[in-house]
C-alpha cells in the first residue's frame, strides 16, 4: 500500500487510535534499529485501552463517592434548616425517628 493511500485512512482514525498508531510506529522504528530489548518487543502488540478504562473506572468511582458525601451533607443541612424554620416546637425530623419514619 502506498503512503498516499494510507494517509486518508489515518485521518479518519479516532484520536485514541492515532495515538496508538504513533506508539506502534515508534516501537517498530526502535525495533528495526535494534534499540528495544527482546522482552519489550512483544509488549507493544498487547498495548491497548485496558489501562485507560481501568483509570476511568477508578475516576468514576471516586466522583461517585464524592457526590455521595456531598449529597449526605446537603441532606443533613436541609433537615437542620427545615427543623429550625418551623412555627411549632416539634421537630419535623426528630433524631430518635431517623431510619424509622424518615
């Protein structure tokens, strides 16, 4: 295949695929120059997005935990404000009924 035929195909690749292509080409050039150790040559073929997906999953989990903490704080604040702003002396959300009625 000629380079003039290959370039339009490369332009259609996604950003991630272009980065993987660059990595692959650099590794191939190093391998042809005998600059890459033999044990590292096979690692190039197995490179993929698995690590990226794992990183994204860790980040998503951290964000979810952060949102859960933030929602807990917001809920506690709302309960406090609603109980404080009542005309009655009775609390709308008494602590002794937490987990029972609310």
